């Protein structure tokens, strides 16, 4: 009997694979946010992010005061697809984030860590793409002696923690002349975008009302203030009772928490600045929709996940959907934690639970807009206008009353709005009939 052939280990080409991994889809703000995830998982109470422009020698540093890593743990953390165990509520998942997020922005990634506050010893290793492409070997480089400069050591001078430094940031300074004014302005703009992104993605951690754990992010020395998509500090914000929806995936069962909010109209905000801030990084219409949280970390900000389209009349509706990492497979979370899909088993239930908030948002938008239009034009409100027209003509000619009573004086509904109003008042047994009739009307 012939012996079976021995299995062969086929090691990927280091240079080619890393070039591919650099294009996983991260942009600058998402890459930094992925590293903040690691800091939270390490028990950090503070993350300091420094973006320093110095032409081609510019660098980015993310430093935390977490529990740090031993030499063995750090080497494992530098492995692509590290084998560390994740807690069920950890923000990490695939063991790729530190490397792929960092190398998507730079050609040299250095990580330094310190675990013992009584000892000054700092352990550091680096991935260097130039070295990797030259040797085509998966060699992580020890960083010692003079290479351990102040950029790495200074944040660890008084505490435990981890420091990540990006150098040769070719994807950030992708200019023919990286020392020029255009490059400097780009980095300044990127810092503003980063602040807005971190304020949104980590707002539940930064605010943490009633929590014993305090967490803050400093960007170039300035604290990042949380941005609450649901403006719960405004007295006119309306929230509906939260609901829980069961989810059944291939590998796990659980539930999602749905929290529905209707924001104030522009005229109802406490100040113009409060209204401007509530518009969010993408502005009002694009910020409407579902905000999806995984372990309290925001993954998706707005949009309706294919359940409906963006609509001016719905811009006051925002909904929080929260799930546990145990349901990652059901939500198809990608490596960069930037995209998810609603589980098929829960889509209909989520769509149904959205309807009350959508109807209220449309009603608030229509009524407030109509009232403002009437005030600004000097005309009475639609209801008053109809009364005036009738009383001014006690014996109207044929057709006059019909003109005065036409819907032109009242806000009109689209078919979508009409459907949502019906669903809002329909009993459970009637909702299927409403959807069937509306669907038939759409096909006419």
C-alpha cells in the first residue's frame, strides 16, 4: 500500500499579501478608531492621539494607559491573525485590526508596551514594509537602544500602557511634495474629520452616564467631546419605548435592542448651535436612519439598511440598534468593523418597529414646516385659512366652496406616509391587509 503524500505547508508571499492587506478598505479615521478599540479592550481610561506634521517625516501616535503587554503577548499581537482569546464583549474579533489598520496608512508600524509601573523597561517591535518586501519574509523587527526614541518612550514614562507609532505615512501624505502647504492643510483637515468620527463612534464610552469607568480621548492634547446622535439633552427630543427583537443566526441566538427617537425640528432646538451640532458629520439627511452598535461601539451611522430610502420628511428619525459580539456571524461584521447586514430573521420585525417613529417624525416635520411657512408668509395656518374662506362667502357660487376646501390648504401625504399613518393605528391583525392594499396601489 502506497504511503499517502505528506501535506505541504504553503506560506503566503509576504510582500504580495501585505500589499493586498493594505487595501482592506480602511480610511484614516477608521484606522485610528480600530486602534482605540484595542485600548478599550486593554482597560485604558485615556487614549492620547498625536498627529504631527513634519513633511515626509510626519508621524501619528496612539498611546494609552491600559495594562500593557508582556514580550510574549506583544509578539503574538504583532502576528497577522493573532491567536489571543477574545471576551464575549470584546471590541476585537479577527486578530488583524492592529496590523491591517495601521499598515493601511503607513509603511512602518512600531508598537511599544510596558506592563510594570515599577520598571522602566519598554518592549517594542515593528513591522517594516520596506524590509518585508526586500526579504519576502514574515519578520517582525525588535526595536531597542537608540531606536526607542522619545516618541515611543515618553507616553510610558509614568504608567503602564501601549504606544503605536505610524511612520512613513505614505497613504496619508500621498503628495509628490509631502513637505508642501497642501500636505499640511490635508493633515489639518484629517484631524478635524478624526475628531468628529471619534466623537460619534465612541460617544457611549466618552459620555458613560452613571458609569464607574471613566474614559477620554485626547487629540493633539484636546479632549474629544461625545456626539450623541439622538440629542437626548434637548427637551423636545421624543423617545419611544425600547423594544427587544429576537435574532437567530447560524451559530448563535440572541436579541437586539431597538431604541427609537424623533428629534426636534430646527425651530424647536435650544439654540442654532445645538441644531448645527445635531446635524452630524454627514449632515441632516444622511444622518437619518439606524445607528448600529456592537458592544456599545458605533459601527454604522445612519441609513436605513435597505428597509427604505433616505427621505427629507424622515430626517428627524434616528434609531439605535444594539447587539452583542456573540451575534457577529448573524450581522456579518467585516474585518474592519465598518459594515454590517441586518439578519434576515429580524428584518421584518425591525421594519415593523420602525413605523411608529417614522410616522411621528413625518408628522413633526410636516406640522412644524407648515406652521413656519404660514408665519413667514403672513398667511393663517391651513386650518384657519379654510375657516376664513368659508365665512367670507356665506353664499358662494357653485364650485367656490370646493376650491376653498381643496387639499391645497392642507399638508399632502405621499403613499409611503399614508401607509405609515395607517400602520400606526392599525391593529396587529390589520397590518398585513394594509401592506397588501398599499402594495396593490403602488403597482397601479
